[in-house]
C-alpha cells in the first residue's frame, strides 16, 4: 500500500486502525491474496472507507475496483479518498450489494470476473 494516502475523514473504526494500516498489519489475512492477484478488477463488498478498494487501485495492484458500501457516509469517504489518490475514475461506488449486484459489477468489468474467498 506504499503511496496510498489517507484523507482526514476516517469512517470505519475512527482512527483506531490507522497505525495497523500504516505498518501493513491491518487485516493481514487479506494481504497475500490481494497483493498477488492477477485480476484487473477488485470487488469490495463492505468497502467501509475504501482502504482496500481505493488503496489497491492507487498502488497499481488492480486497474479498477467496484466498492459496495451501505452507509452514505462511507460512500462519500470512498469517493473522496479515490479523488485524493488520483484514481476517482477507476473506483466505482454502489450502495448495498443485495440488488443488481451482478449488473453493477458487469457495468464496470464487462469481461467475466472470477470470485475467490
């Protein structure tokens, strides 16, 4: 996540997760999967403040991301963070992932997307 820049408007967890994010310790179980992906599009369900959805696009690990976040405040912060990192046109933000999810993803990533958990 070297080069990713936070904004002042923390949404998820306040500033309590900031140190773990800065030192690369945040959600370590995801690091190996996400940083070594050969997929062009990241689908982030429950994107919170966009740490993964924006961060992995801004650092070049993914070309684009599709972020789903139910909170209006979270969606606002994701968009702000994407603009702040110069990738606003590569990050698409939707509300909940309950309705039209496949169509929403296909609108951004028209080629088949493989999901792994």
